[in-house]
C-alpha cells in the first residue's frame, strides 16, 4: 500500500465547495487580482436562496448579478457565446423555478420560444467560468446565479462571506483540480474477488486525498510489470454495467474485457468513477431523456451544457503507475484514450479493438460514437 499524500489546500477547499454547492449553499470564488464572486448552483436554487442573492446584490451594491450558463447551453438557446460562460440578466419577476428550467434542457421542446435574453457582462470572466467549472465538478447542471465584483469593489462581498461562514476557493485551483485530484490518488485496500470468466482476480481500491469517489483497478492474474499489460479503461456505467441496459454497449465491454483478460492469462481493468462520460448519473439520465426526444448522445450532453465528453484519463494513468505498469496493450475503440494515456506517460504499444454486435436499442448510439466521436467501430 502506498504512503498517503498530505491533503493540500486546493483539494480541501474545492472538495468542501463542491459539497456545499450540492447542498444548495452559496460558495465564494476569489481570483488572484482580488475580484470576488458569490455563486449558487441553479439546479438546487430555491426562491429563498434567490431572494438572498437579490438582497446581497442590492445591499453590497455589487456591479454584477447574473444567471450564468455555459457556452454549450448558450448555443442551444441561440445566444452567440463570447466566452466559456455567459452571464444573463435576471428579471425582477424571475423565480428560482424559471432559472432552474432554463438550465435544464429536458423541457426545451415544450418551450421552444424562450427569450429574448439580455447579456449582463461580468467584470471578471474568469470568475463566471470558474462557477461553471465548479458546477461540473459537483456533477450538477453547469449553471449558477452569481454576484461578482472587481477587486476595488469586492470588500462588501468579502465581509458578507466571512460573516456568513461561506467557504471560499481560488479560481486558479478550480481549473486544474481534476488533475490535482488524480495525482493524489493512493491505494486504500485490495482483496481477491473471483469473477466469472476470470477467477484469479484482485480488486485494488484507490481514493483521492480529498476523500472523493474511489477508482478501482481490477487485476486479472499476475501480469509481469516489465511487459506491456492488456488493459482497459472503463468508465463506470450503473445502467449498463449493473442493470444490463441495452441503450449502450458498456456492460458487454466490461464483461467481455474481463473474460478476454482471463483467457489471455492476465490484464488490468481501470474502473473509473466517471459516470456518463464524466457528467454524473443524474445528468446521464437527463441525457437519456433527451435521446428519447430525438437527440443523439453528443447533442444531448451539449444541450445540458457539457462538452460531449468531460472525462480525463489521468486517474487511470496514476493507478497504472502505482501498480508498476508503464506500457499497455489498450483495449479500446476510442483514440482519445490512447492519447490521454500517452500524455500521462503511459506508453500504448498496441490498440486492441474491442467492440460487440449492436442491438436494436444501441445501434444509433454506436453509430454516433463512430460518426461524431471518432470511435473506431
């Protein structure tokens, strides 16, 4: 078992901010130039919370009070994006339900004539972009109500933050947080778990230093560390892996990879806590709803305000390094996984094709992966 990594400030402050956002609480974002923003996630917004934000904006005479959406969501709403986060004015009669509905696209087709929208430029775009990023890290819809002020006008917001015990985090820490968290993964425990098709198997659990969700390495056999190991990076899929959903090919890929590793005499499957291509289970279910409305998997994620794929592959590389592997034969159809491991100093000596016959429910999904995501199917 590896030695634990000391918990540094970014992991501590951002981990706490994520938890508070998910509770519907406000968090403070501070940039290096002294500008400050107070943010509340749109998804968990209540009328009481919105009133508190209105009152705060008025009482502090804050120069910016806006509803923040991502560039992807702005494109869906026919708002030309100028940056990664767009600030819209909040009307006096807007309710928390109005704003939450604007962040959630599952009813877009029911309300096709939304708008017109008025922009409300923030004094520091880095603050609004950080608010969107923090919502994504919290696996919430990437939208927030934000009050912000430049350094010369931020004292009142800072005083309110201190008086109300609001957690703060630095903008510079948010951007690189996923990589920081991945590099702080440490081994927690391991156990033998015989699996169907791969009875000689050990599962090793890795936990990030901030106490976040664990990633797992499923080691079949005892692969030599001085040779390329048969490897698969598999993002968790509750619906496919556990329930046997026919909407994707995840369950087939998971069980097929373990079976092939058993037949080959060894391998490593990195089971990554990145549900729904990194958007989380709740948002994946929203994406499924959008797919039932006629949108493909890429469009669905982007209508929600995310990129089509929000995953990173540093956690897998970190686990492989800790386990003593530096070369892999990667079972994948996704070129991004090959590139992602290479960027993290894992040599991919061979890409091993890994696909299964489609069914009536996932034919379109697989076609979209091939046509729009570049998968080699």
